[in-house]
């Protein structure tokens, strides 16, 4: 199931990081709650950020549907986010492999030493919605209610 990691603040912006539990992508487990989390973050990543930078909108693709089902549109959004992140930033290279791997407590991939796409999704959400929403994504109007039991205890 999707996870929330509590981060010990060391002067950073994050107090939590959200992560999938199993990889999301073509031919991967694509568990519903993991896909919901990725789709939620991808939907927000389509928006302009706080500094006026454009959102991650793949040409020719419709808006992302937050339904927990992995398909071609979700795959296109993941790949576009990865490719565009590499073009827009000089540091923090992301492996543009079309997959979203679990954080596992680290921001860099074990096999590639590249910034994990799940970390990029957290950073991009923070840049668009701010620390208040990132600290508790369940207050976001786009947050899928089916995801709440996986991330938050009642």
C-alpha cells in the first residue's frame, strides 16, 4: 500500500514524504493505492508552480484520471515528467524509464543513483501546493478518498 514517511526535519521543507509501496509502470505491480497516489501527484504536477514554471503536460495527452488504474495516459504522464525534469534542471537527474519506484527512505535509486521519480513528485507537489498541503495531502480537494485508509490512520 502507499506509505507516508515521517521525516526528521534538518532545516528542510519536508516533514513527511509520500511513497508507493510497489513500483508503478508498464509491466509492474501497479497496485491500486500506489497508482492512485502517483496519479494524484501527476494531476497536480500539470499545474504551474509557485514560481510561474509551466506544469508537466504531455503533448496530445488528456488530463490524468485519478482512478487507480494504470494505463497509457498514466504511463505518458510519468515518462513526460521524468524527461522534462531532466531538461528543466541541471542537477538531480531522473532516470526516464517510465516507472515510479518506492522511496524506501532514500531519494536516490539504489541501482542508478538517480533521483527517484517518487521524490520528484513530492517536490513538485510542494512547489505547487505549499508545505501546509504537503504535510497533509488529504486536505487537497483532488485527494482520492479511496487512498486515505492506506496513508492515514483514523
